[in-house]
């Protein structure tokens, strides 16, 4: 910004210049610098004894804030859910599968138990309604019954203690990147090391 104060004006000379300053910009010939289309002129008058300061804003480069769009890539994993064969715990596996599929993941349920005895019961009877879900039945302790991997994530929704988890943990070492243990309240057993959790804890 170019700020160049003019010489002080007396009240008499100011009266002569005010009409000139109030005229359209195009009619100011010689006395004052003509503003361009993009310039602005401001006049500040403080008193009859104070100098008249004319400020001319010199056009400069316009800085625009460039909008930056961050690309977020959602990873589509191949997931295996080892589901239990009964109780409310079995519903966890069903709804976990629905949620993962809705987010674009490839999901297989490996369900413990006998398919002929359980497939007509809830929640197992709802497997067929989940589009894209693959289901395989067998025993988590039988390595030959496991679905073909590898998998990015294995969700253990069947076991309740380390002893029952061990076969799946051993199998998961060579076929997945992440092992997630999921359990219901059945995982909490009374022991001398950690007291039982009760409602309100």
C-alpha cells in the first residue's frame, strides 16, 4: 500500500480542493493521480490544521486459498469369523458379518457345530439373507475343516479361554495378519487373580 501524505492545507486552500476531490475520478486532470479501475482512494480529514492524507491502494496479486482434497482409501480385507454354535454369542458373529460386508470387506463365517442340526435355527437361518456372505461348517479344532486362506483378519467369536482358543491361534499364525478375540460375558470366569465383573462395574 502506497501511503504518501500531502502537504498540510489551510482551511482556505482546503475549501478550494474539496470540490475537486469530490468530482468523478475521470475529471481530475493533473491535480491528483487518476485511479485505475482496480484502485481505491480514501480521504481522511481530521481537522482544519491536520494534513490531508490520500491513500491509494495499489493492486497486487490475488492470493486464493487452494482447496486441497484428501483422498482416503478404505482397505477391503478378507475376513474370517469363527462363530460359536449357540447362545447369544452366535448373534455377535452374524451382525459382525453384516457390518463388515456393508463396509466392503470379503467375509467368510466358519461356524462351529453340525450344519444339519443348526442351520434351521436362529441366527444361523439368517445366513442366507446376507448377500455376499460365505459360510462353512466344521470344528475349530480340526485344521482340515478350516476355510482356505489366507485372511487379513480372523475374528475368534467362538472360544472363551486360552485352551479352547489355542488351535485357532496356531492356525491363524500362518494365514492372517490380525487375530481378534471376541467374546460375550461367558469369557468371565471366577478366579483368584481377577474378580468377577458384576453389573455396575
